[in-house]
């Protein structure tokens, strides 16, 4: 006998589904849960596993039904309020948040967590705000696009061809500019950069929020451990070049693309019905990596 539809049970019908309720579809049994419990579900199993040589890397992405990651060059327009809330909760658990310089050039971004999550973060022994890490190879990141940046909280990791002196004196929010060793293409070697974050700055858990080139580099080099993917119920279309997808770069090795599904949650609010997927990533053997 097939299981009953959780949305049609008597218990579910009495819930206030506009108060950020979620239907957990997997793992079974399916049930409707409040957002606080859904957020805790996302740290089940290996969430507290720490690696010795580099941070544990969690990628957080959002995509439309047709696989697009941006609307008009802005990723923030794809997801709904539940997705933004989830993003802030993930940030509150991380030691540091990383984005590529191109992501900051494309739109205004706030990497900070709101006050209602700060106290929970402090109670876990973490600083009030995670470190904000921006990667760039040559072009200076558009730091004025950082909304309400925390003073002395940004670390710039730059390639050998970046204007080091200009960046070092750029803004008071910049704590440090780190010139990373390059790979054979003269770009930031992510293996070395992540190892330095773990060893020198105590970053155990790193949340990566884009862009597509950075995410491809992490995936192709075996440096990403987990994926949180929000699937928004939107069809966007468009014919941008390169395609505006969550990962941008050469074909990833097929045999390493079978990843383990950990959970599925569905939001159920007036204006949105996002799906939240969580995967444990299967990493290939580490190799030299670069951020384009």
C-alpha cells in the first residue's frame, strides 16, 4: 500500500502553512515540520565532521526549473524568502563565507548574518560574524557592492597578477590581503588557499556562495564536500553565453558525478514552493586547482 499524502492528513490540515512550514520528503517518513527543525535537519549526519588539511566546504546554490542561476545577472532574484532565510542560517553555522570577485561585481550582496541569528552563533562559541573571503585573480573586486560590511572582516585572496598594493589599502573593511601561490596557469591555487585558511585562520567550515566558475573549480578539484541546492519553481529562459547555470566550466568527469542525496524539503508558503535538496559530494582525487 502506498503511503498517505502528508498534505491531506488531518494533522497537516490544522497547521499554519504560512508560518514557514516545510514538508520533509526524504529521508522518510514524510512529515510537515517548522522551519527551525528543517534547519537542524540540514546539519544531520556529517555536519560536524572536520578535515585536517582544509576546511569542510559546503556550496549553497539556487536554480530555476530550467537550470538558470540568475535573472538579469542577479542570483538573488531566483530564490524566494525561504531560500534567503536558509542562506542566512547556513551562514550562521560557518566559520567563513567565500565568494568570487565576479559575484560581487554582478550585484550588491550582504554577507553578514542578522541579529536574530548572532546570539545562537555566539552560544556555539563562534564570533558574531563569519569571516568574509573574496577571491580574485586580476580584477579588483567591487567592494562598494558589499552591503553593510563589517569593519576588519574581509579577507581578499588574490592571484599573483592582482594589484596587491592597491587592494591592501582599499577599504577599512579589509582585514587582510593574501597573495596566494599560483598554479601553472598563473591563477589562484585553491588547494593551497584552502589549506592556508584551515591552518592559519582556523576555518573549519567554509560556505561557498558562488559564482559558477569558483564552484566548478572546487568541484573539479575535489575540494567541495556538500551541496545545498534550492530549486525554485520558475522558468527563466534566455540564451546568455556562457550559460547562466550554477556551475560554469569544462565537462566534469562523469564517473565522479554520482552524489549521495541526503535530504529533500519542500517549502509551502503563499508565494513560493521551493525544493531544498542536500547532497554529499563524491570527491575525485585532489589535483591542482585554479579559480578562473
